[in-house]
RNA sequence: GGGCCUGUGGUCUAGUCUGGUUAUGACGUUGCCUUGACAUGGCAGAGGUCGAGGGUUCAAAUCCCUCUGGGCCCACCA
């Protein structure tokens, strides 16, 4: 072994070795029980960020443990690279506009850029932190296979009458120019103005409304007041005149109105929010649609045509002020709904969209959620919370280019919805053709241009991966494990459970392991704008991938972890310590062959401690609590093993003539076993250094190609308490203290008097004690005398 | 407004579910030790009202209640 461990060289070497020797290969023919992982497909975004490194490392810990338990691991890898996020990334990277380029050309560029530039580079980052996927089982959410599964899902749900297309007011992002779903909303606090506006009425008395969106005046269709509001009772049923627009609207009684908010009178526009849409439907009012898809106003807005909301608001306030129609302007701090991808305030537009009907299934979804094994348990609350708060059916159509197309055409003659044949999939309705209309036999049709919401596909990952092995699909689906971070419980987890229920009436996975977030050193969220981003690639350069993983292992399951560079420093030191301790051990194990007839007392004690450690680590891993394994093993290795045990056995190892050959053999045996065990316990967390050391010595002995497919240490369920080692440590510690207090080297010889009452207990380890403390030992009253 | 998590020496943290001798470890800090794996080391020291208050108990960091700081998710009045 080299004197120094070179992590860069070593990590590269073993990464290649694992790939070449297919260490992580899934074996479809094996009879071993399968452990399958529904790996999160990361959204292709240029570079892996520290949050990825954090959560993928954590799932890899538990997978590596299961692999060593002898399970047949099905650990695929996918990338999520269709839909809005990818479009936005490629528009930015290539400095192009999807709208300007047109669909065909844009899709071509997306596919090419993904294939040749983004994806291959991106995946390397995951390989560099030793994610032990079977990289041969690879999918992307835009590939033909995923398209087929996703379109098949659409057809199935349509046939179940779970999908419908409807022209309806729905949430719309004017920046991305597409409809979005409830889950894509993000709250943003904003300072704005609350404008009080006077409306003339048929009562010849004015009524004052309050609004944050005066620019929607041209779309005002009604005014609402509470039926019991004394101020306004008289107005009910009367008409109000809209300033600038020669129109009158009715004043309605509406129990939804809060008399204490604003002026107590609401002006009702098309559409300020989703409630406006509800009122319109309820009262059968004719909407006035004033907004274009890009968020600007159309001709119905009169002089405000072509302006966007912000510009129109400024102008209309000015105009109203000139006419003296504004009675008050209040500053207001309120919450607006924005699109989580771009931060743009959403609008409500009347458009044709596809929906999955599922609000009627809330109860069933809650039941499905409670059937999952949640780690940690409390994360289920977030799921329940989300399901209970669902208000709208799932809008799955997006008015974008790069995504999975709907397998749908519309008959030009009779408007019938024409579905693709399942055998035809995947189809692109813009290129492929349907069979003649079954109703009217027409061959004229219009293709659906919209694409599916990216979550409509990524919610099928268990089915996508399981169907790659058709013969095994029943064993692979449901998956054993769904690992993911808590921020996408409402997105990915819920959608997957929902789809799996809709299709198969069962859960898509059994265990759910939720990881937290990587935060900056102060515990704040990392973001580019704050400039507190930590680049995992740089940390790997500086400290090694093992060190980065070691840091990731310090988080308790489900909890956020602030990034601490000192953890990486500590990890690097641990790696170094492992190297040196192994170096020392192997130099004394060259002539080691078999177990001795009898083990020394202190060796028995260490092995018992080791047994306890294995028990604890195994039980912790069974509960997915990798951090406990990390802490316990690190402490045992550094403290018990290195600081005490190695010092105790040195004399036996170096001086067999004096101490006896059997005594040396006992130490060798214990050393052999305990180091191997430590390496194995740590191997899921730091796979590179443990492999490097294993290959130096143990691989041949165990006739195993890699520590990562070697057997996880077994333990005796019965642990027997032996106090002898703890007593030894106590004595050694006292001796060291005296020597240190006297500024002496620990080698300094002493006369040690031990308590008479301990004589019987300590007799078996007397020689070891003598050697490690460099003492002459007597019994009497405890005393340390420097010679 | 609803739900959930969280507050331990200067910093990060174990322990909390299953209450029990001087509260774990790391970083930092102080002093010493160049000892035959390792100075990226070893040994020892200083440093803690376990967020605050109340309760249960022989006994509380741990269980219960109230308050308070931090965080996350959800809802929201135009």
C-alpha cells in the first residue's frame, strides 16, 4: 500500500472498475428477492446541484446496504427532460425562442441538445458521486418508451371516463403561455395598492368598490355585496354604471362577500381569480374576455388595448383620478399566485384544456397514502394536507411544443374525439393519422397540438421502468422504495399515487423515504440570486466524493442539513485515518491464516463491542436511518478501535516471542475481522476508500469482486455485556492523564498500582495493560508512580 | 388562518419515540506529547440555565400544557 491515499486517482479507478465489471447490474434471471427503487429522474438542468448530491447520496446509502444484504437490486436511472423546464433551459442555453422558431425546428433542437450536450454531461455528475444505479437500465421522460407508456395512460383514463376536455376559465401563465395546474402555483408576497372606486348607480347614489386590479374594469360584469349589509341593501338588484365603458352591470347579493374587507362591495371581473369564474358560472353571467394569451389586453379593453396589466393599471388609475372617481388608495401587502417555474403572476383565461377528473377520489387517495410506509412517519401529514386542499381537477394539457403529444385528433365534421390505437403508440398527431371517424366516417380531422404536462409522465416512473422488463413487471411494480425530497410530495409523490390508483387501484411503491434539503452554512435556502450556492463538483475536487457523501450522511432522515465545509474536512481526515489504520493492520496480517484456538480476553471484548455495533447499524439501516450507522461506526473506529484497541495489541503483534504466538494470532484474528467489519459498515457511505482498502487485502480472502457485493456483516442477536474493556480504557485513560499533566511522553515508564479488588477481573488482561501503559503492575491502592 | 418540523457549550450536532448514574461527538480554543499506522496524528483541559415558564414523577433534554424564536407546506377577502 502507498503511504498516502490519492482519492482522485482511486475514485476514478473504482468508478471504471464497477462499470466494467457490472458490479451494480440488475440480474433479471436471479432467484433472489428483488429490491426495486423508483429513482427520481432529475430534471436536466445543466449541472447537478448540491441538493441532488445530498438526496441521491442518501438513497444510495440504503440501496448499497440492501445490495449487501443479498437482494437483487433494480436501480434504474432516468432523466426528466421534457416539458416546460427543459424548454426554458434550452431557450436560455441556445438563446432561441420556441415561439419564433416554430414547433418542428424547436423540438429538433431540443432533442439534439439533450442527446449530444446536456444529458451525457449531466449524468457524469451522478456517476462521480458513485450512485450505484444499473446505468444500462436508463430512460428519459421524452424517449419513445416513456411516450408509449404516457400515451397509453391517457388512453386508459379516457376510456375510464376519467378525462375530459373543456372550455373553461383556468389558471394561465402569460409568460410561458400555457395553462398550469394547481400544484404549479407558488405564493408570493407583494406590496400593492388597494383602490377604492366610485360607481354611479341607478339609485342615483354612488357605490364604492375596492380592488387591487382596477385595470380589469373593462371586464367588469357585476358588483356583489353581502345580503345583510345595511349600507348596500338598497342597491341589490339595481344597476351600476362602469366608468369609461358605456355599460351597466347588476348589483347582486352574495354571501361570499366579506362586509368588513375593503369597502364591502366587490367588483366582479372576467377573471380576476378563480372565484370570479365560479360566480360567473353560478349566476350565469356572460363573461367579457379582455385578455390575450400573452397577458396583454384585446380590443374589448378599448383604449387599454395592447397594454399589459401593469401598464394598464397605471393608466386607468390616472384616468380615474382625472374624473375624480377614486376615493381612496390604500397600500396593501397581499399574496399573489405565481407560476413556480418563472415567478410570473398567473391570470385566469378561458381556454380549451384536458383534465383528469379526480376530486371525487380524495378519500381513496388518503387511504392509499396511509397504506404507504412513510420514513419518517410525519411526512405523511404533508401528503394528507395536500390531498385535502385539492380544489381543481388535474389540468394535463400544456400549450407548449416540447413534450409528449396527446394521442388525439378531432373530427372536422362532427367534432368527435378520435383516439390513437394502442398498437399505434407512440403517436404524434401532427404527423400520424387516425382511423376515419367512427361516427361520421369522415377522414378530415384536426390534430391536438397541446402536449402533456410533464408530471403526467413522470408520475408513471414505476410503470415506465417495470415495463422495461415485461416478464418481471409484476415483481418490479409496485417498487419497493420511493426515495425523494419533501418539496415534491405534492407533485411527484401524490401524482404517482393518484395515477397508480386510477390505473391499477394499487400503490406504486411500498416504502417512501423522504429526504430534506441541503441548506447553506447559515441554514438558508441556496439560490443563485443569493449567491450562496455550493458547487458539488468543486467539493469533490477539493475533498473527494467520499467526503461529500460522508457529509450527506450526517443528516437525520427527512431533515434539512446546512452545508458545513468542516464536515468535509472531517470526512477527509476519516478517509485518511482509515487508510493509515488499514496500512498498519495489513502490515501485521501478512502471515495471518487461521483463527486461534483461544481468544484473548480483550479481543473477545472488542468482538463483542463489534457485534453490538453491527446490530445497531443493521437495525438502523432497516429503518433507513443511515446517519446512525455513520455516527456509530465512526465513533467505534476512531475511538475504540484506533485509539485504544490498536494501542493495546501492538505489543502482541510486534513481540510474539515475548508475548506468545497464540496471543499474536488472537490479535491478528480480531484485527482481521474488525477492520473488515468496519469497512463493510462504512462502504455504503464511503464506497471508494472502502473498496480501495478491501481490494488490497480482503477481496482475495473473501473471493469477492467488490466490497459492494460482499456480504453485510452478521451479528449475534444475543449481546453479552463484558466490562473488562471499559475498565481497561478507564485505567489507560488515567495513566495518560498523569503523564500528560506532567508533560511526559506516553512512553514514559511507570509503576502502576491497581486496586486490589480488581485483581481477579484484570488478571486476564494484565500483560496487555502492562504493555500499553509501559508499566510495572502491582495490586494495592490505586496509584501511578513515575519512575 | 390550518397543518407539520425544529430551538442542546463560540459553531454544527447525538441523545427525545421506550424518563434513571458526572448530556454525545466534531470543528474551534488552551496546554502538552515528534511514541515502531497516521502531526490530515495522540493525550489532556476550559467551555452547557438542554429556547422560557408551569405541570406529572422518587427522578425530565426526554412525557403533558402554555408562551416564544426559526423553518417548511397549504389556504386566503375581491
